[in-house]
C-alpha cells in the first residue's frame, strides 16, 4: 500500500514539475523578449516598493527605458493619512506635483 502511495506521489510530482517548467517557458520569466524595433517605456510610481520590483523585472525582460514617477511631496507613511489624501485627490481630481526626473532617452 505504501509503495503505491509513494509511486503515485512521485508521478504527481513529476507531472507538476513538467507543467511548471512549461508554464515558465511560455511566460518567458526572466528571459529577454525580442521587442523588435518597438520602444518600451516602463513608467512607474511605487509607494512601498512592490510596483518598483515588478517594473525592474519588466525592464530586464524588455530592455526598455525605466522611469520612476516621484511626487514632490512624499506620501505619508501613515496608512490613515495616505488613504485620506488619496480619497481627496481622487474626489477633486488632483494631480500631485512631480519631481523633475529628466527625460527618458528615445
Ligand atoms: C494606503 C494604501 C491603500 C491600499 N488600498 C488597497 C486597496 O484598496 N486594494 C488593494 O488591493 N490593495 C490596496 N493596497 C495595497 C497595495 O495596492 C499593494 O500593497 C501594492 O502592491 C503596493 O504597491 P507599491 O509597493 O508599489 O506601492 C493599499 C496599500 C496602501 C499603502
């Protein structure tokens, strides 16, 4: 009985590993994508670093230009304050002033 369970487990593990590697290849994780003559700009704003990490991964894969959008006045680290400000900006359709981060090259 134990042998059958172990064998079944091994077969499932093998199929899972194969499926995982097929998925990784299909979505090209970490591999450079040939963008041809297309220009890629990755412009991002990141409050706590998650979007920045994703933007950097996209840059590695696409070899595009990366541009960080930085507000002149940093958002508060206090959750309630930043939520209140975000709601106000949304309701009044406000756009925060941004740091001049220079131009991205063509
Ligand atoms: C003030 C604040 C409000 C958020 N509100 C939401 C939300 O309504 N829905 C959601 O899915 N995530 C919400 N999140 C989570 C962020 O969207 C999530 O952590 C995201 O990865 C942050 O990206 P960043 O690290 O680039 O700033 C909120 C995060 C913060 C700090």
